[in-house]
């Protein structure tokens, strides 16, 4: 027998007891299904065994890493069902592309009929596997043997990915004859995946799963047509460029053709910004361009580049930040923890903003405020504006798409733009890159450069930032007149140089350590791309430095 400590209480267990068995005895102490163990500060999958005395904690699916584990396990279960019903080729070539709301879009590339009947067959097969509690077996392969297996199973995406791996071995998961690779942890068996729905969508299916905050309920699918079209267009552009996975990108780096790729994508982004500018001008009555997007979307660089395009069309743009309409600090609402809530609509003087904008629309001369963040007060410094025939205001802020922010302005005078870094590059066919990871790395690099903020602090703040986005930005995405994807297919290879040293600074005892290790492992897939190759007006420059704009 060996001694273990759980939540401060000691108990004895037989040597070789699995964490899954131990978890069963303490599940009632946790709010949420236990998904992973933490042994002496190291995350362990539940099928691992205890071999010595240690301290153990558990993570549930309400924890970030536990929830990712649930999603990963449900994804492999879906693909195993496709494997059983439609064959190996259909499973291996299906692509887990991106999320729409709480749905995970999986493109089956014409290898599975996209029908309600097929969706039900897949769901029922997943249910059978879940009821049988079919195990996920983790197997260690020498890299050469794994590459041979990838080749044999038609997993060319993984074969290409691991051509660039420095290590000597790789872990694969096997589920009753179906082999796959995942970067991250897995639950012990299919019986843990109880909540999911499958619905046909576009060229594939939406795998609908619960949320971290409400893991017992699968919410109905909310279609977001404009967002899907924007992400699908970006994915198709990457496919035409021959870059759908990290392995493809690494190929470009090795062939020394990444500089051409950068120039081509920068030109493509400039073309899209120009098209948005033309659409604005063609409407005739637009005086207010409202730009909104989540943190680290590149809103400032985009605003500058859009303004340049508007100038080429005869317009005179003027930037306005909604942040200048913050209420004075003592009037700022507080959240449930007693901290200032700068992201809610009530943190802004909405009435004053509308009054000023309506006066400008009427041709009056108006003095606009500037918010002094050091003293927490709005000030007036002689910033007068009066709109002429060709003048147009470019207004940036997180509430720009919310009609409550601009309630007084006529609809025809407004043009709304949603911008975000919508990552569509995959690690491989079955390992998608979360859009939030790209934005987190952007913010981490920028905050370290411009604010002297540590990566630990950025990761610590990120959940609060994400909550604000979920409440104040994402619900209004579909109200935009245009969407712009600021993500660049090569940018994570650029960010790697800056982010890796920052992540290594996070100490092992810090709560943010697990997230740092996850991001380091993720970045390890990429070969470096030097920032010197970036044009000085690149959106990426807003984060790594060297931009020609005041960002």
C-alpha cells in the first residue's frame, strides 16, 4: 500500500491503482465530471497508475484543460464512428476545421453523405461505443515506426507533421482498431462522452457539445452564416495556397518560399480591405464606420489601413475610440468580484456619445473628449470636429456592433465591421488550432513589448477577457455589414520567436504553468519565420513591433 494526499486528506491505496479508480472515490467532492489528475504538479490521464506516494488533485470538465480533454475525446469518438460506418479513408480525410458557436465543424469532403440520416447513424454508433465504454489505448511509438504507421493508414497530414519533429518518440491513441494522434490528453474510455448532438451542415457535420460552464446540456445550434462564410473563405484560400496544416507551412519555410507567401497574403488582405472601402463609399450616406472585435484582433492596424483605402476613394476619415467615452472611474460599474468592469456597456457614456454623433451628423462643430486613463477621467483638450461632405468617422470599440451603443444614429449612416483573428490553419486534419490561442499569443507578445506585462499576467487575465467577449461582442457578430479575418497563415511561426521565452518564465508553482506548457508544446510544431520578412504595415506588426502605424 502507498499513501496519497487528496484535498488535504491522506488515504492509502494499492500500488498500481489507476487515477480513474481513485477519482471514483472522490467524485462527489467535485462540481463537474473528473477528467484529469494532477500528480505532484504534473497532469496525468486517468488511466495512468499510481506507483509511489504523492499528492493528487483532479481537474473536471469545468476546468479549461479538462474541457479540452472532453472535446478531444468526443472528436475521436465521432471519427471512430465515421471509421466504422464509412471506412478508413472517410475518417482519416475528414477535417476538424473550426468552431461556430458551440459547434465543431467537421468537413467530410464528400466521403460521407451529408444528410440527417447519416448524422443519426453517426450519433447512434457513438452512443453504442459510449455504452460499451470502449477504451482509448495510449501507445508509445518510436518516431520512425509512427511515420510508417501514418503512411500505412493514409495519414499523410500526420506523416508530414512529424517530419519536423525533433523527438525520438510519439504517443498515438488506438480505439478498437482506429488509430489517431492528438496533441493533448484523452479520457479513459468512450463512456465518459455522454452529451453531444450531430447535425448536417454545409459540406460536413456540426459536432455539438456542452460548454464548460454548463457541461450537462447541449444547447441548440445557432447558425452564424456570415462568420462561417468568412472562415470557409479563409480555409479555401489556404487550400489554394497549398497550406492547410502546420506541416504544409513548415514545407514552405524549408523551401525558402515563405517570403513570397507573406507578400501574397498581405496583398490578399489589402485587396479585401479595399473591397470593404469601396462598399462603404458605394452606399453614399455612410458617416460612421463602427469597428468591433475581440481582444488582439488587430483593430488598430485595420482601422489605419481602411482609412488609407478610403482616402484613395476621396473620403477624409477621422479615427474615434469609443474608450474616450468611458464614464469617470468612480461611476464605473463593478463586477461580482468588486473589480471595475470596463467591458460592460454601462462603463461608457452612451448618451453623450449619441448626442455628439448626432450633432456631427447635423453639421455642427463638436469638441470630442479624450479619456485620461491615469486619473480615470474624461477630459477636453480642444479636439474639435465638424463633418464636411467627404468626412467620415472611423469608430473603434468593443461595443461598436451593438445597436444600443449607437441607438440615435440612422441605420443608413452606419457601416458595421466585425474583425477577428479567425485561425483556419490546422496542426493536422484532426487537430484544429483554436482561434483563441492565436489571439492569446498575440496579446502576450504585445503586452510584454508595450506594457512590460508578463506572460503569466496575460494568461491570468485571459478568462476575464474571454467572458467580456462572450457577453459584449460575439452576440452581435452577425449584425456586421462586413467581416474581416485578420489572421495570417504564417503568423504563429513568427510569434513563436517572441512567445517561447515569455512562456518559459512562468514558474512551475504558478496556476498558469499548465497553460504555458500547453502553448509551448503547441508552438513546438512550428518552424520559425523571422519578423524581418514582414511589411511594416502588416497587422502582425501591431504585436511584434515595427509597425509604421501608431499602434
